[in-house]
C-alpha cells in the first residue's frame, strides 16, 4: 500500500472542507438538472447530466486542495487554514460566525449556501478572505483538473464530462503532441545528475534564476568566454513531462503552486517558478518599452542609457533573437471582438507582436502556452537564450531544484553563493557552494529582494524590497448571443491585440491601463466568476464558451513591499491606492463599452449581485443607458479586498536602479551599490512600472547589464578565497 502522508487537519476539519467543496460545486436536484438540460444547446446530454450530478468531492477537490496547500504553503499558513476549518467544524465557532448551533458539514445545502453568502458579503475582511480562499481553491481544483477517472458520474472514459459540458477540449493527448510538433527540442543537462555529496564549484559568474533576465545574462557572458553556472530553484521539465492541465501547471510551474497572495489584500501574485522562469508560462505578448517610460527613466532618474541609444540597441538585439512576429497574426474570437468593439467605438487598438513560431489560426498548442509549451511553439528562453548559453564556446552549466540560501560577501565584495540542491538520486539534498567573483541575481521581483535581505546586505537606505509594482489586473466579461458562434476564449493565441485607449489614465499622467484579452482556462475562469448559488454557478459555467473576457492592466502609481519570513521566504504586502482604483475603474468602463459594442447580450462583473441582461441592439438608446448603469454600479462596488478578484502577473521595482545610492538599490549598470560584483538583472530593477507586459523590457535591461558585466572582467576570480563546505 502506498505511503499516505499524515493530514495536517483532523477528520472533522477534513469533513468541513469536503462540505465546502460540495456547496460551491453541488450535486443538483433532478428538477435543476432538467432545467439546465433545456437551457444548454449543443451539449451532449449524457455529459451534461454527469456535470449536474457531480459534486466537489466527486471531483476530488477536497483531496487536491489538501495536497496543494501542504506541498506549497508554509506550515503556518496551512495551520491558519486548519484553524478556519476548525471554527466551521464546531458549534461554538458556527454560533459565533453565523448564529447556527451545528457544524457546517451538518447543515443543509441551503443553509451552507447562506453561510457562504454571509462570508462573501461581510463587512469584516477576514470573513471575505475565507470566502475568497475557499472559492478560488474549490473552483481551480474542480474545473481545472482532468477528473474523468476519479469522478463516479463521468460519462464514458474518453472525455472529462465537466470539460465536455463547458465545450472545453482540454490539452491534447501526448501522442497528438508528438505527432504535431515539428520543432526540435534542445535537452538541457543538469549538474544535479553528478551531485551525490556536498559540493564546491568555482566559476567566473553564477546566475541565480533562469528566466527572462538570467537567461540573457548567461547567454551573453558564456558567449564572451566566461565560465557560467545557472542556478534555478524550480524544476526543469522536458516537453514530454508537461501535461498542459491547468491545475497541474499551477502546481509545478508557478511560485507556491499559484497560491502566492499579498497578505494584506488577497491580490493573487502569479509568477513562474520553473526552469525558464516566467518565460516558460507567459503568453508570448511582446510589447516594447513605451517611449514615455524610457524618457521618464532618463529625465527623472538620470538613466541616460534609455534615451541615448544604448538601451534601444539592446532591445533590438533581443527582439531579433526572439524572431517576433507582427504581420498576419491570427486572432481568436476574443481578440477579434476586442478589435471589432474598439473600431466600432473609434478606440485605439493594434496587433501585439508575438514571440511565437506559428501565428496561424490553428497553431498547435498556442492556447496552452500558459500551462507549459508542450509543442515548442513559443520563442521563449528554452528555445533561445538558454540554448545560446548551453551551446556557447564555454558552455554554461545548469543546476535545477537549487535554492540559494544566501550570497557570500565580505567587506563589500561578492564571493559567491551558498545553496542547497537535489542530488543525483532525485530526493536527497546537498549543500552547494558556488565561488564566483560575479553573482547575478535574476530571481524576479519577489524572490530577488528576498535573497538580498536574507543575505545580510547592509541595506542602508532600506529600499531593498520596497517600490513593489504589480500591474494590478481586474477582468470583466460579456455573454455573446447563443445565435453567434462560440467565443471559446481558451482557443488560439491568447493576447494578440491590445488597446491603449486609456493608457494615459483619468488624470493624464500616463498611469492608466491597457485593455487586453486574457488566457483563461475553466479553473481560473470559475474562480473569478460570480457565485450566487450552486445551481446558478453551474448554469453560469455553461456560458463560459460564449463569454468575451477582457482585462484592464494598470500601470500602478502606488506600491507595495516584499519582506521575508523568519525562514527567509518572501512575504508580499500590496494594497491598491486611490489613484490606481480610479485608473482601474476608468479602464473597466472602457472595457465594458467595448464588450457591449462587440455585441454582448449580457454583462458580468464578479462584484455584482447578478449577471445583467442588456436590451437588444435594435434599441440603441435603451442599450446605451443600460451599459452606463452597469458601469455606474460597477464603480459603486469599488475594489473591496477579498470581494473583487484582483491579480498580478507582472511584478517589478523591488531592487530599483538609479544614479543615486540614497534612492536606489543598484547602479545604472545593475551592480549593487553596497557589494561589488553583485548584480541584479530582472524586472525588480525597473525604477517605475512599464505599464505594458514587461518581458521585453526585462530582456533588454538584462542584455544591457550583461555588457557592463563583460567589461568587469574576471580578474578577481583567481584571487578570491575558497568557500568552505
């Protein structure tokens, strides 16, 4: 019998979690099932019946939640979640929370639904937080996993009945991927395979992180003849090891399994944590740094390289290597209707350059690139800069599953790093010391400051971890008529069009927002959708296929902070400021008008009480008035923490560059003011947010920094003292 790890929660707590799952995703009554069968057109009735009968526990959501939390969250957070489950498991707790003298699991479905409503609508943030956490976890693990073998109600074995009911095909089977993929895969060798004891490595440069920043630096320096070692805390996956399944991708490719949030507001912080970093999961939308941002950095921060041609040369170099495509880019229906809506209103809209090898309408795997690039379609670092590093005359070496505990430094001089990594047997961990005169921190804007903080740098100005910018994102949706073809926003390349209509913002200060289309699969879509009752939620899910979804991506003027827990792991604090709430509200109003102009018959916003039906286009005045009323109601809801889903896929600024050591963490060269030989090369160096997808800016900043590192030379390598194990 396979070993089963001990649960962190009691049987009563686990029963409560199961009851929560079976409230959000409940088995419907025969009458409710009949009603949905009559509503859903074009859906296989056998799969739909199975969907109606399936509960959260039938789908194994309770087990998946427990496994995910215990694997990815600190024990203190797991204990806090258990405390909440304990309160719902006891009569005293239920009396305190809801005035009901019975454990949550013993209540009727109607009573449990009422309790969840009380949590969602509470004036107390902690209650709303509990609802938000429950809903996110249950939805992701009910709709985002392939549960055909687990679900006792599933109809036939060849399809997941939940997905089939939504019109979602799921990821292609492995054999289809092998047949369709015509792209050769470069297979990286990991030094882990040769590590069976505590180990010391000497090299010229150690790069911590393999994403957009670290990969470029590694490629540039390895091709300049430097001995480079790249350390990555995430795991390297060959394409064949990727499933494409949404929840599995979150669990294996994202920081903390996709569960990282701002502790004071609940904003979801999504960032890659695998070999290839954010490049392995981003959406291939490749927007260059806006001109006004470059001018701002040059004039206000003294960073002249951003306007004197130096930075532009680096941008051209990385763009050429990525083979970006802007011509003849095929748009899926979601992006096409963004374009159509903008043109109808006279709004700005343009095609976004794509880092994709194939931009045709049916490019294989384009719709799953956020879950790992199984087809090798993305021109990410696994096909470009990391390959360049691995095939250089002095090939870079790589270590995955390697956590850097601290940077070694003495007297303001960098000596190397101390880390621990998984060894050749795949389970044992060994201490790894890398001795190098140049250390490049490219861990991203959450983990880079955390590493600097736990390494004991002086941090005299107190700015390490400050200035966190996150491009807060909020979405809005509209349901297209059943008489039109399905949107199925999960098909095709996800983000191929962008509107800059409100990029200047309501205050005209260039702190506005872009309107874009998201890559959303059913688990994430369900987690951010409106939930009012079990039956209404399943009915709403059946409309996912005809939903046009847009997001407002804000250039935030406010900021947050990254600190560290006692064990050195990062903790994030970020709350929306009034300015950014106004920018978001302004942008969402624009997005709603675009969706209406594209022909939506209903509008949906997660903070509202229900979906709103619009008058038909044949009644233009009434329709326009209804749209404006929806916008006003949306504005009145505001952005109450834990009630409105706010997300971030872009983090920046926590190790900002500058020309003054009193107001920045690193120099214009990206070298630390406090420790020579220590560089930071990722989005954490941005002085302010770029206001657009930051991948290209990160590449270019790293490329520019690498030129400074080349000039730094390797003279210190021979004289540096050996590190002790």
